[in-house]
């Protein structure tokens, strides 16, 4: 099926060329990082994880989110998601590739990376994260690729794919839970040391991930002959709205616990993020932007009339993605390291080079997603499934 | 019948055990023969600990003496800014201990405290390390293998004391290569490092570098031995540890 990725319109090739150009150009900066060390980033002794690990965390959520389509389809036989399942799985592949990429660029000695496998250490959550992420990648590749190949040949899906699909549903929850465990078991990091962190991660993943997926699907509809089931899209938008409500609710639980208990350690990270501490308010405008956009997305997604308005939906989803990205891609990491163990504020901001290396990984992910979506839409076109013409001929 | 068989089995078992011990002993003797001289002198303990008399080393200047000795002994680079590396340094009461007091006596308010790795009995850095590059020795010291560390910095997130430094850049560029201590390795960029309670000096029968230059203000010894000097000092003075509520059980005590 891979040959389908080789034949495309000039537009398709321009896009691929653009992504390859970013990857090649930015890899120069990554080589620079390999030669000089992580000193080219804005990280420090106090904020020892930064933009890379934050993107990793956010993208684990995106990877896990495919389950919001796969679960209703397999567990509840919700057939309206039939044509979306493959995109959920392929999106997960792209997201996990980016996750692994962000881990690799964050490591100080990447050539020693295999030490994690050579000296397996079950008491380290990072060891488990490595296992579940790679496992999830393999599951999605196997299930997605096999099912698509069978669709192309008009064959029923083999039984084992169903077993693996069921496994991958449970697995999806595990990848984001384990990623949350990376943070929430560390003594002295008050912003992370909370039992609800894994639940927060899942809630934010299940709104932001499907939102990104839906945006990409709407874009796919624009550039290909693929047409998703309208009812399926509106159900997915409903799921996103519920998940965002839960996400906001969980965050408010944190706010209550911190401020009603009045315990400084719990309050300070939140105060730093939303009001500023010791004259440092670097993140305040971002966090309030997240609040405004988050509430705005709820206002646009909760009323069915606004949610089902297909002209408005992409905007509602976009602002939801920005809001959740600020919360998890900026606030979570910087708020977790501030105040530092000495009760001081250590400002962090990614450097230009750090952002360029991140762009390299994002372009790599976009390339993987483009190629996989191209193959999937070509197969659907070939088999005549979920096509625009089909809808118009029905109407 | 039964009786004699039991005796026979006892005899056979003892013989077998004896042979094992004898052969194991000879193997071990052969293996350690080369390092025997060093190990004879080596200082040993069940749990190493340090007591810092903050009344005697309580200023930036006095703590700087300790830091200089330590950093020279371990080739710790001098890097400006927040990507710096430090094994032992000075900090105020509020930075060191999470028990703020708005109305502290003046001497304590102005006092500086020497901070270093606490060599915790339940170290969270060891718990999270994915490669066992950070590990706990049987004598309680939390040590590091710089050649195994992949530089993921999980240990830095896990340490609630900020005791760990990452080599963001090539450390040798910030060392006076003429004054290197050739007995201790320099590090490369991309690995984490921290105080090691001078394991390399203990192996040669020397006390830690900072203790040596502290003129008795730092006491180092075996916490498990009631007759040791650290235990004697702990019996006689009021001491506190950093962030005891986190359950890490630090091995560094501060006389207030």
C-alpha cells in the first residue's frame, strides 16, 4: 500500500517537500545541540525539563485520544465511526513517533539510550513509559495497517486484529496514566504531586486529541475526495465537549484543594502561573489566555446549535487546542519546577534553537500523518467508501 | 537405620558446605589480592552520615572554603549562570529548610547553610533512574555511574533538595586543566552529577574533602554505630534535617 504515498498531486508534493525541508533544515540545529549539549536550550539547573518534555507529554495525550473513536466503535458497535477508526489509529502512530522524537532530543547522551533496555529497571516509571509507548506504536501499526489492507482487498478483518484493537483501547489509557506517573510520584514537586494528575491528563487528552484529529479530518475532507459521516463528526464533537468539561472540572478541584487548605506549597505554583510570585509573572498572560480560550471553547461546544455548526466548529476546536496546549505544554512543566526546591522562582523560556528542534519533530510527525492519511484516503477512494460523490448521488 | 542415615546426611551436607566456603574463599582472595592494600585502609560503615555545625560554618566565606576543596577534588567546573554545576554551596535558612519563621533570631536569619546531596536512606533519585546509573551503595552512599547515565534528568526532577547538576555543556571548557585532580575523572556533557560523599577518598582511607578542611565543624561517621562521633554529636546537640516530611530520610544533619 505504501506505493499510494508516492503518487500525488503537485500540491501534495509541495507539502511533502515543505515538511522535508523543515526536517532537514532544523536537523542542522539538532546536530549543533549534539555537538554543544543542551546548553542551547533555555533549561537550567532548576527547570531541568522544558519545552521538549512538555511537547512529549502533550503528544502522549494526542496518541491516546484515538481511543475516543476506537472505543465506541469496538465496545459499543457505534458504526458511524467506522470510517474514522483508521484515522484515529494513524494519528496515534504519528503522535507516538513525535513522542519518541521529543524524548530522543531531550536526552543528554542519546547514543546511550539503549541503556534503558540493557539495564531494565522496573522501579523507574520511565522504563514503563518506554514499554507502553513502543507497545502502543506496534499495536496501532499492526491493527491499522492490516485492517486497511483487508478493506482494500474487500476481505473481512482477521479475528486477531479485533483482539489487538481491544488491547489497544486499554493500552491507550495506560500510556497517559504512566506518563502522568512520571510526574505525580515525585516528592517535593507540589504542582504534580496530586492523585488527580493522571485523570487530568486523560481528560485533557480526550478533548484536545480528538479536537486535533477532527481538525485534520476536516482538512483531509478539503484536500481529498474523502467525506466523513456527518453524524460521526457531530458525535465526536460531543465527546470533545464532555471531555473538556471534565478537564476544566478536574482543574478546579486542584484550585479548591490548594486554596481552601491554604497550604503554601500547593498554592504557590498556581499563584506563580496566574498571578506571579516574587516579581515574576512570565506566564500570567498565557495562563489567562488559556482560561479565556478554554471557557470560550466550552461556550461554543456545549450548545448543540453552535456545536453542530460546521462553519464554527473548526474555530471552537482550534481555541480548545490552544487552551489545552498552554495548560499542558507550558504551565504544567514550568509550574511544576517553580517554585524550585529553594522556594525561588527560576524563569524558563524556550530558546529559538529549542523551538527549531521542536519544529523538526513536529514536521516529522506531520510527514508521518500525511503519508498515512494519504494511503488511507486513497484506499477509501479505491473502494468507494465514504466518498463525497456517494453522498451527492444519494441526495 | 534412620538415625545413621540422618547422621550420614548431616556429614555429607557439612562437607559440601565446607567445600563451597573454602573454594569461594580462595576465589575471593584471588580476586581481591590486587586491591587488598587499598581495601585494608578503606574507611567502612553501615550508613555514612554527616553532621554540620552551622554555628561554626555559617557564613558564605567559611562554606566557600568547603566548596573550593570539594570542587577542586572532584574537578567541578565553574560555570556562570543557571546551567551551573555545584556539589556543595551556601544558602539561607528559608532556602534550605521549609520551616519559615517570620520572627527568627538575628544570628539565624543571617546564617548560611552548607547544602549538598543528603545521601537519603530512601532516595527518590535512585527510585526514578531508568538505568541504575544512580544507585545506593551498601554503606548508604548514593553514588553515580557517569558512563551509564543517559542524561534524561529524571533524577533532577525527583530530588526535592536541588542537589543535582546537569552538564548542559562541555564541563572541561570551564576547568583549569593545569589544576586538574588526576585522581578523579572529569565528566562529559550530557550527564548528571552531584556530591558523592567522597567515595574515592573513603576507599583510600581518607575522610571527605569538605570534612577535612572544616576544622572539626563537619563530623563524618557511621550512623549505625552508637559509639561513632556522629552519633555522639547528634546526642549532644539539637539537629534538623532538610524536608523531613518527604520521607527521604536524609543522612545530613544540621546543628542549629
